[in-house]
């Protein structure tokens, strides 16, 4: 895992076409903005996990 330090309004770039921007920092919460091509799905981890569970259930019970 790569760990980076960023301040508010600073960003990182992934693969030349995905940008993650630190939008706000309040206490222990960090707000991030994600700029990515429309064809690249971007989900919070808990949403991604729910999608995976749903897809697994569909494949197990077609």
C-alpha cells in the first residue's frame, strides 16, 4: 500500500486519468473528490462490498 500525505486542495493522480482531491478536513473526517472517466466505476468500500455480495448471490443462484 502506498501511503501519501496531502493537505486540503492537494491531489494525487492515478493512471493519468483519475484524480483524487482532498476537498475538506474536519476533525477525523476527510472529504475526497474523485475525478474519473465515466466508464470507471467509483464506489465507497461498503457499497462495493454490497455489489460484490449481490453479484456472488446471482452467480450462485441463477
